[in-house]
């Protein structure tokens, strides 16, 4: 795809005026052009989280024009190991667009981004907007209708050697690029489900069935439902609210791993009804 910086810059013309430290429309457009072209980009010019969130929101506003409507959000850096990798003390949020979601069993180019990686994840589906007031896992679950298996396919996007820590990750929309979703698993709003989500064993395997990585639900802030609570509170800072049908990517249960052509990856969830799973093949 050939995309010029000038063409992308025009898509940001309607964005709100930048704050003094917010990256300029031109800087955001330059990053967007690299992202659309799957070209490794320079580190974004952000110094504070306010700068980073301003860039993220301007970036998403521009990408919506080609990527479709907002269908959900992601909570990144919810696992301690990933926070340590990116020198971060707390999660960061990203926005999921319609074009980022692909179906279970999809075949995806191994080079789907500038710096592609894959990870075992999970999606929770919002039942109603009461979730925005949730303060505990139990309160969040009352407003969640289902779980969907999810292999996230992020794109770290920045060129080798460029600074990429929590601040930069927030600015580039949590590295959101693609994600493979499986069939909905309805969830009951009870204590047993809260426990099952914390205890679920998430297993990633290759085409032979050999385990590549394992994780547990409690790796994401103690319970995947805590990712929902955190995300609702964080999005409110940017004037966003979760609504019925939104998909919430709760975070990583496995190391970030570069894909290889010919590789098929399956993630299953031991301990949830029906042992749900989802697969993707890289070409």
C-alpha cells in the first residue's frame, strides 16, 4: 500500500487542536503513514502520559477513516513480565478498530506489521454500559456477557534501537494491529465464574500440539476482570466509555513471539466451559 505523509496528514485535519506538548498533526501523520505501510517508525515525540494519550487519540481518529469503526479496546502491559520488558509500572490502553479483528482459523502474513509479534490473550464482551462504574471483578462481571478466545497480533512498529517503553507504547495505541477471535462463550455472573477466570490455564501450542507457552488468568492484574475495571477508569480520562458489544482485550498470557511463515498457533483455555480455543496460521 502506497501512502504519502501528506495524504495521511489530511485525515487529521478535523482533529481537536493539540496541546502545547501533544505531538503535532504532522508528526502523528508521519507515524500513521509508516504504520499503514508496515514500515518501522521513529519513536514518537512524547514526554508525558498526557502527550502519549493525545497522540493515541489523534492517531486513532485518523486510522478510523480506513480501519473502520471502534469495536473495542485493549489493556496492554497487564502482566508483570510484560511491564518489566517495557519498563512500565502500570497498564496502557489501546483502541481496536473493525479492520483489526479477524476470524478463528484465519491465515495471516507472517510480516503483517513492521515488527510483528503474537501472544495468547482473551476478549471479554461488554453486556451494557453499567460496566463503566465497576470497581471490583464481581461488579465488572455483572456487565460482561461472554468470553471469546483471542490471539493478539500486535505490531511493535518502531525501528530497532528506537525507544519503546510504556510511554511510547501508549502513544502508538498499545501496538494494536490485528487479533484473531474465536466463538463466544457465555459467562454467568456468579462467584464460580470470577474464580474460573482467575484460575483458567491458557495454553499455546504449535501444529503438532506441543506446548509453546502457558499462563493463568490471574497473570492479568490478578483476574482478567480487573483489566475491565482498570480500562473503564483509564478510558474515562479521555472521555471514552465502554458500551454494549465492545470487545475488551485483557492482556497477555504468554511471551511476545515473532511469527514464522508456515507456523500454526492454537490457544486453548483449560477450565472454562467447553475448553474453548482459537487458531491462526502464518504464511
